[in-house]
C-alpha cells in the first residue's frame, strides 16, 4: 500500500498494489482491471493489445521519475516480466511451486532500452519447449535482477520477488546451466 501526499501535502487514500509489470521504460505498479484469475493465466489468455492497470504508479527505469495515475493502458508487447504481489494461488499451484526438483538455473538477458539480466530457476525447457510453444510466458523462481538501480525506493520491490512471469520473446539471450 502507498500513502502518498498530494500537491497540497495532504495524505491521499491508500493505494493497494496488487500487480507489477516491467517494460522497457517503466516499472508499473497497480491493479490489473477485471482480473478474474491468476496473473499468469490472465496474460496468456489476454486477447487485446492493451492491459488496463488501475491506481498505477509508473517508475522510470532511466531517471527514477515517479508518475501516478488512476489508469494506464500498457501494450502487451511491451511487457518484459510481471509479478502478482497478492498471492491467490490454490493448494495445487503452491504444491507445484514448491517442487524444485524439476527446475534448473538460467540467466536471461534483456537487450533493450535499459539492459539488464534476470537469473533464477525455471522448469526445464520452459523458454523454448515444443510442449509449451503455444505459451508466451514462463515462470522464473527466485529471480535476481542485475543492471537496474534496485536501491531506489520504488524499484526496490524487484529485489525481493519470489517468482517472475517472463515474456519469452523479450529475452535476447538465455544462458542455460543445464
């Protein structure tokens, strides 16, 4: 939750941050509009070009400028990764996340406007599997990000994620330790 003062110094109503979206230019924190299921499923099933994020805070990856807006439309093609801060998983999903025997380490490099690296654990072949070729995203457990200023208050949340939903076609290079 954020309690941010408005331009007169009054504290605004708390904003509940539910979802994170990382793009070329911004970290976007807010709530995906009309979310009826897990974020990963919403992203896979999304048919439109834009996601609507409500109560959005946009943090520039270059200048750390912070922009707050009641609503922002985010082009799905701009997503690099996402995370659902509010865990609504059922027992089956939690059991699957805890099964690390099938996972191995990778380093994925994003080579866009701001270059950075994501390292973590994934299921074997998640980024390039024939079985998952109809999926646009894969899950990385315990992601670590290098190349972004995670000391900034608004960007610090990226340093402690337990998982990230990565868009396959946004990773330029993948070093697979398997």
